[in-house]
C-alpha cells in the first residue's frame, strides 16, 4: 500500500487557476470571496494548489 502524499502542483497566477478549473475570472473570484475557494493573494500574485482545489471541489459536491 502506497501511503505517500499525492503529487500536487502549485497554481501561480489567476490565469493558471482559472485555466485549471475551467471557469472565468469573475466566477473564480466570487468562489474565493463567497465559497472558501482555496486561493490566496501572496506578494501580489494569486496562488493555489491542485490538490487543495480537488478537495474543495469534492466538498462542494457533497454539500
């Protein structure tokens, strides 16, 4: 059994985050403000992580 953590990829910049989730910028910004989407503005750039996005999506589905 492989217990190693899943590989994750950093998403740097809003353009990369938007591309990863397949939605437009306004939708992603609304998700950040209203739905706890896992992204943060760090040193002037939006950052997220593919595994955090996958977890967030699963949580949204089961709500």
